[in-house]
């Protein structure tokens, strides 16, 4: 028993994570349901470090030093439960099972509770950064017990990405499902970022008349400024790519139906339960669903569109600058909504999540990594109980500066019939929060009218009901 850590489930993510541990000097036990994949890993990458090949679950567990640290990298849902059922009986109190898949946090809570009774630490861990990140340094979001982090933390810090200031992109997010919850919201924000970038692209193309290669250059320029991020960087790469078979821009030969594996949808489902308005993330999920309704789209192709003419060439560059403003302002709103959901989850489940620490570990390694996250960290470091990112002076000022252009972009989009649900939802959220009065007062009046659901008054405490069908006098409810 010499391995400090073991990885079972050696598909791309598991394999790369195992190699990452080995490259960092750890002895890594490796196991896979079909042993051939495990042998292939040892054969191909054995020279990178110290691996212990385990053909069976028993061999795997026996190879681990105690307390055992066992990473499972299998599909979320039933496959994860199956692996836990296989290994848990072989473990002893104090051992740790680290689930690095994209599990639903409610499953993680359930598993953590069950294994805790056996004295086993179950550490639901968000891992972001795709294949490349798993190998060279992901952003890591572990939940589970504090004790487990004392033992695991140093190893995770070693294999994680490092932010520009050298800080490892890993922190103990909170107990039980906190890590997977935060990873879920990370993915929701990822969906929103991708949707907003998609809308910016479509506007540059359909309103300003730019070609994909030109738009790639615009994104490259944006990537040198405040939008500097991994997703903007890869957007430029995808847009400048030319399809070898046809010579057309790659983006024009890909079927325009976006798929999803579920984490963005979960973010919205949970937000609905928590009563947190994540309208930008919701629009991003719905935009993917809409894109996939091929028959519905086909049946709708002949619906009337606007008659306005697109912009002239002379106006294109100024419009592109406005789109940058709209994109940046909408991005601030998506992150505001995402962090609100993390805060609400933390309250609901008693996780005590440090939002500044979460923004800090998203600065490197993960898909939404961006210079921007360092500024969010600064905002929460300055004030841990910030009610919303929009209450941070710097972000509020930036939105104030961007808002005229943001509105103009939406006017142009509407006039030209370019769908921009993400930009529009973000602006509506901003304007709703700013509003002195909302039509919610009317909604309450309607509810009281048809269902005697009562309302509160602005000038007095208590609940009231108006006798709508009678003399319309008011009674205390
Ligand atoms: C990451 C990614 C990763 C994956 C998601 C999103 O953080 O490394 O978010 O988890 O790409 O599963 O995928 P879908 O777009 O398929 O939902």
C-alpha cells in the first residue's frame, strides 16, 4: 500500500487527472472497470510518474495508503452510485471517496450522508477545465468535511491551476454538496457567457455586416481589454477556422443546434426552487433548447421579419464598440445572478460559502476563467456581505458608462430582428432592480381581487383585503 491517491474511471477526465497527480510526484493507483483501459494508460504514460496498476477493486483499495483517497471519475447518476456501492464495503472509517464528476449536488448530499454513517468522507468535488485542465491544472471545487480537506487540500493545491498571482485555484467550498453546487452554478454562468458571446457574434454579423474572420479579429481585440477571458479567446479561434472540405467559415458548416448535458438546466431548476432570478442563465438554456427544435424552426421560417435596412459600412466600427459595452454589461449581470444563487444555496443549506474565495478559484483553470474574476474577488474581499455585485461601486460605475450603448444595441437588434434574449434579459434585470416602483403592486391587487390573497400597504403594517365584490372597503386580513 504505497499509493497516496487512486483514480478509478479512466475516460479522458479520469486519465488526465491521474497523470496530473503522477506528474506532480504522487504515486497513483489506477483502476478501470475494463482493465484494458488502465493498462493502456500505464503503458502510454507510465514514464510520466509512478503508477500502480490495479486490475480489481480489491487490488485498487489494497494499493492505497491509509487513510485512503479514492477519486472516482465516472458518469454522474447511476454509474456513480454503482461505483460507490462497489468500493464502500472495502473501505474503513477515515477513508475518503472523492467524486470528481459533474454530479447533482442533491445526489452528493445524499451520498455524503449515507457514507458518513460508515465513517467514510465523501467529497463531492467540482472539477473544471475540460481535458486540458484536468491534465495541466483544473479549477477544483471540493465540498465534504473540513477534515477531509486537511488531508486532500495540499494535494489538490499541487495539481490545480494557479491564478496570475500564483494562488492555487482550489478551496474548501463548504460541507457536503457545496462543491458540486458551486460547480453547477459555474456551468450556468458558462452557458450565459457563451450565449452572450453568441449574441454579440450574431449582431456583428447581421447588423454590422462583418464576416466571421473579421469578427474573430474583433474578439481578439476585445480579449486584450476587460473582456480578457478563455471563452473570448477560443471564440476567436473557432470563428477564424476555415472548413477544409468546403473552404467556408467553419461556423457556417456546423449544424446550428446547441446541445447540453444538464448542468445549466440544473442551475435554473434550482434557482426556481430557491426563488433566485437567474434570467440570463435561463435564457441561455432556453436558447439552446430552441435551437434544437428543428421542425418548429422550419415551420416558422416564413414568419414576417422587420423591413429596416442593416447598418452602412461607415457605422459598423462604432456599432462593434457598442456591442462590446452591451456584452460587458450583460456579463456583469450574469455573474451577479450566478453569485446570488451561490449565496442563496449557501443560506439554504448552511454552507457558509465565501464568495470571494469562489471568485478567486475561478480565476484560473476553469472554462469561465477571466481577468474579470479578479475584480469580483476584489469586490467581495472589500465587502464580504455585498448584497449584489451591482452594489459594488466599480461595477455600478462601469454599467452606468455602458448602459446607453447597451440600450442602443438592443434597439438595433430589435429593429433588425436579431434575437438577443441574453442581452435583453440582463438589461431587464438591471432596470427592474433600479426601479422605484414595480408593477408587482398591480399583481398583488389582481391576486387580491380574484382570490382574496391579500396585500401589504406602503403606509401601514399588516395584511389587508379589499371587499372587491361588495362596497370595496378595506379590511384587515
Ligand atoms: C468544465 C465544463 C464541463 C463541461 C460541461 C458543460 O467546467 O470543464 O463546464 O463540465 O463542458 O459538462 O457541458 P454541456 O454544454 O454539454 O452541458
